[in-house]
C-alpha cells in the first residue's frame, strides 16, 4: 500500500475559533489492530479529499494603509493578484471518555468525544464475557447510535456529532447506551479522523472501557483504577451475570458464588471522566495580495504587499532584470526593518495592521527592472512559496499583461495533458489509443544465425515448452483443480512450471548468436520481426533497488538527487531501480493520486523524470514506475457532498467507484478485493476504466520510458485485471504489493505459513504469472527467526524456504525493508542491528532481491556491495536451487546452486568438505558466505 503520511492533516479557515494550543513537537498516531490472535499491519495514508479554500478580499486597517490601498485602486494599478497560502501547525487537544447515568437512572451511558476539528469516526465493538474480554464483536442493534455502519463482522463505525461544551467550545462526541442483561465485558474503540485517514489509540493499543471487574489491566484499560461494584437499577442483572461467570470459571463452587454475591451487595458502580492528549497537523488557509502601480511623480514602481498571516511575517525579496529571474538586491530606499541576507537578497519585517489581522509593507522599486521576487518567512522558520516556486511579480505593464493573459487561459489550454475531453489525441499529446509500447532495449533479440532445420527443431521444442506451461497454469488456476487437488499436487505443478521456465530461459541464453560481418549485412537487407519477451519477470538475474524513502519528496528535487547517484548504483551491481510515484497526488508521497496525466509531483517535474529515466538507461539500469491503480482521489463532490467525481483527462463519474464502500457512495459494482477506505476504490470491472488505464500505462511506457511497474495495494482488486493491464503495457518487469497479515496463534507466529504464502501465490496466479509479488512471507519469518533466535523457522515442513521463494521463486521479489516498513514510517521495521543477516539471506537465495535506498547509502554499503558482487559472480538467479543444510535454534545454513554456501545466526557452521573446495568470500556480524574455488 501501501502507504501516506501518518501525521493527520486538515484544511481549516484561519478565521474559525477553536480552543487548542499549537505545539512544536510531532505527534504520530499509530496504526491499529483489532484482534489479539492476528497481527494486522496497515498502511497509513493521509485522507485525500479537502475542500479548496476561497480567497477572501483583504482590507487595509491603518490610515496609511487605507490611503495606499485606495490609491492603488486607481487606474494606475497595472498588476494586482491574490495568492493563496497554505501553512501547517501542530495543534493539541484531548479525547475524553465519560461514563455516567443516562436520562433514565436505571441505565448508564458512555460518551466518547474530541475537541479538535475534523470529521471524527468512532470505530468500536464489544468484548463478551465468555471470551474473557479479549475478542472484538459487534454490539447489539439497540446499542448502536444513529448513522452507524457495520464493518465486516467484528466492529461498527459511528460518526461523532458536533456539539458545544458548557464553556462554548466546539466538541465532537457520540453517546452509547449500555444495554442491561447483555454479557458485555468491555467496549473497545479507536478514534479515526476521516479527513486524514489517521487512527488514534490509547498507548499504542485500542481503548478498552471495562464493564466487568475481573478484566486484567493489560495497559490499555480506561479508568482502570476506579471501583467496580454492583450495577444499580437495570444493570444489576448484568453485574450478577458477569461476576458469577468469573467466579464459576475460577473454581465452580457454590460457596464461592454465595460469598461473592454477598460481597457485591455492599458495592455500587461509580461513573468516571478521563482525558487523553491528542495532537494533529492542521493546515490553515491564508493569502497574500500584491498590487503594483507607477508613481506619477517619480515614475518608480510602488509595490504593496498585504497578508492575513498571524504573528511576525518576514518577506525575503529581491528583483530581476530578465526572464532568467536571477535575484539581485535593488538600490535604496528600502522599507524600515530591512536587512541584507547573505548579499543576495533583502529581508523585511512586514508591519502589523493597527486594526484586524495580518500585516503589510510598501516597496519602492526603481525603473528598468522586469520583476519582483519574494518568499515569505514566518517567525517559526516556516517558508511559504507559490506552488513550490518563488513568487514573481511583473514590474512593467507589458509583462504584466502577458502574465495576466497566461493566467486567464483555461486550465486545459495551459496543460494539454489535462484536457477534459481530448477529441484530437495529437493535440492533447496522448498516444494513439491502440498503440503498442515497444521496449527495444530489453525485449528484442537478434535473429539466430543457424541452419533452417536446427531453427525449426528448436522452435518446435520451445513452442512445446510454452504450451506445457500454459497447460499447467490453466490446470492450477481452474476452480475444479483447487477443489480436487491437494496443496502438495498444486505445489508439484508449480515446481514443474519452474523447471520448464528455467529450461526455456537456458535455451534463450544459449541461443544469442555472435554475428559475422556478412550476417549483419544480410540481416540488414532482410529485417525480420524480432522475438519479444514480455513476461513481466525480466531475465531472472535482476537485482532491484528501491530508489527513495518516505521523506524523499521533501526536497522537491529528488529526481535530481538520483541523477547524481545513477553511475554509483550501476557500479554496485543494480540492474533495476524502483522510482517513486510520478503522479500529482493529494498526499506528498504520491500514493493518493488524482490527475493521472499530470506528472509534476513533489519529486520533480515531468522533464526531470524523463531525464532521470534516460540517464539510468545509459548506465544499464531499467526503471520501474510506482503505479497506484487501486484507488484515485476525486476532484469534485457529488450532490451529497461526497468526493467521487473526477476531473482532468480521465473525468470519470461515480460509476468508476465501487458500490460497497459506504464512505464514497459509488455506483459501480462491488469491489473485487479489499477496500482502502482512505480514497475511492476504483471499479475495474467497468470497461471504460480498464480502457483508460491501459492507455495510461502504454502512454507512460512510451512518453517516460518506464521499463515496468511496481503495483501498489494489489489486494484491492482482482489479479485478472492486472493481467489485462500488463498484457497491454508489456513491461519488462512487474511486481505487486500484496501485503497480507501472517498467521498467528495466541500472539505467537505460526511455524507453518503456507496459508499466507498461498494467498500471495493465488494473486500471482490470477495475473497468469505476468507479475511477481513482494515476498512478505519471507520478511515476516525473518523477523521472528532473527529477533527471537529461532532460525529453525527458515525451513518449512518439507525442508524448503518457507516463503513464496520456496514455492514460486521466479515470481518472489524478496526484501527486508521499504518506505512503509522502515524509513520514518517504521510500520514493520526489521530487527535492529540484524539487517545484514537479512541481506545475506535474500542476496544469496533465489527470487529477485530488493535493497532499500536507506541501507545502500549507510554503513551497510560495502557489505551489501560485496554480496551483490558475489551473487553476480556466481550467476545466482531467481530460479536457483537451494539445499538447506541446517535450520536449528541459533543457526541457518544452505547451499545455493552448489556454488555458494551461506550461514546466518550466532551458531557455528562450516560447509561440507569433499570434492568442492570452499573459500570464505563475505562475512559480517552473525553471517558468513562461501563460494567454491574456481
């Protein structure tokens, strides 16, 4: 998934009054888990639909400002523009939980609320007494407040309603009536801000409000120290039931029951009120207005700046003489409180208005200059720009008219890719709809210079292999086979497919000819259609680099940073680089896309993207585009205020949104996978959606030069649709992110993870094997094996690698960390200090290994480079064979392709002596790798 910033974000007018206090520290709410038997790992991403702000007219407040403003409103004003400003502040508030008697004194009522702005949702359920208060379940219908929506079979979601406190503060709260005669042990909940997609917990876990006194305090109980006594009135039977159930579980004796019942007669329930701190990022909408006129007396330019930003505001400014927009310091006079900034610009403190919010400044600029450049700086060191660029104000009437004419053009005229309806594909700069993207670098093989009979024989043999593979894939994918054949039989079919694919690839490698000069001349005279490989799985020898982390967007120039690293990455031995999401996105990381044809992102602009792809090709590295096909953020709201109407070139309506996600009121069909909930899930069953996405992927291949895809959150839609998209775009390599939860029992990871890897295999199979998948199973097992010193986990019950790499290695893309699991998100961080053991495993084993950017450019670099060199030197590939020779408590060892031996763990191991002579090639903390002597 995926993934999105964990820090919540809410756009709100600065003029609204809410009682909260800004703070400087960062607050990061955690992802959530609703079951003690499974460890669920979710991608947290910012919610995508924000209302665009309206720019309010500004009025001057002081006498001087009023005079200036009125003067600037005269016909001498040749430029006036109001620019929107967006700034973020961390604000803090509270979540409050209150238990008190309802209107009917016999009943009790639980209130949960929050005093921060947002669209708050209570995600909650109950724990029953017979489960010991450990499992979530849905509450009975009579407990559910109005507007509640069931979430699968274990929880419901209830929106919080706005209200006012006794002090007049704005609150959001929901009230839940406790139902008597129900064996409820506790009420569990987490609070969700639907506008940001963030979840708020209690000490990193679910809130748990106990209604039974035998619950153990496991660290997340609310008001755990209050006294639990007999529930008065109508809740009396509930208290009796719970206490009796607890006592009977303890010893089952009648005397104990009597004693307990006697004891509870002297007790009574007490209400409580508890608060928990909460903080979030809030984005405020402000503006800055700039007016320019000619002074009739001096012929100089008078430039007036005013803004409604609060606090001290500094304008960092200069002038330029031509279109190059090179900053210069203008001649005096300068406004009061102006200082020179590194001899390249001036910095002036804007003067507060005497009435109203904000500040302003007046600047006198000499003649002969073309433009006024500036950025704003707040007193906390925050810089505000104009769409990531410096503000530019023209200083002559002609340049002002030119700037105005450009601004007045409709959006479609400024950006051809975003035309609402492209009647002429050429004018919209979109390739022909049925064009096939070619990949001459990676996919074309010269004709073999061989005899006709040998060619015919080889062709017949390879065609036979292809037909056998197709037959086996069809066999294992049929519903009848899944029901009738055991897992062992299906595994045998997969192994047979691997053998056939390895043989076909061996033939391909050995059939590449060496041309004589005569053959080349003859080939040029009679060109023939080349053989093309587009299986999506590459050559089998790929080593993948993830070329970014969660923070890479912040510089705004990440493509330029990668440009400097291209040759270095090639020298280490990488053959493929995974680039960040290229599309304009609501979230800065790129995983909440909106206009798919707008490739100006926080990582750089479209020209810089094309340039970096070209440079990587020049150094021999292929590029993967990170594509988000599962969901797409909308441009507009429907008549109910729901964001599900799209703009840009792909101006879909709500038929493109699945119908079974209650958040977005789609009119499509039901989802073919899991809904993401933070953005509208796209309905891929719609013909127009699939047609548009096929064209978009082909356009990316041709226009940008991508060689393949990393597919985000593929759990959200059927793998058969992926097959359709890959067959249309013909990638050299493709990998899907099928991130699923591993299998646990009572909080302990199961040794047998066949169910987990089977789900990933099923998705790969649904794509007809046209894509691989990240081997999440292997990562999870490595976590437990290394962290708990349980290296026996690295061998399954048949003595094979226990992840996807043990069943379908050519489709397994192995990894230990990525932008979601590591980096600053840290959703599922690899055991600290043991990263090199993980790399020693994946870089010596079959599958396609992936190395995380942060690890390459760290103190691990030399060890990673040595392992990559060893892999290439010994020609280990995605279908290499593994013989596990040791899998014990403190050591794991294996021999790969009879050429490389690897050991990880603190225990002892030496490769077997015999006909092979082993030499130690690479070693580090708790790992060693040997290779056979040449």
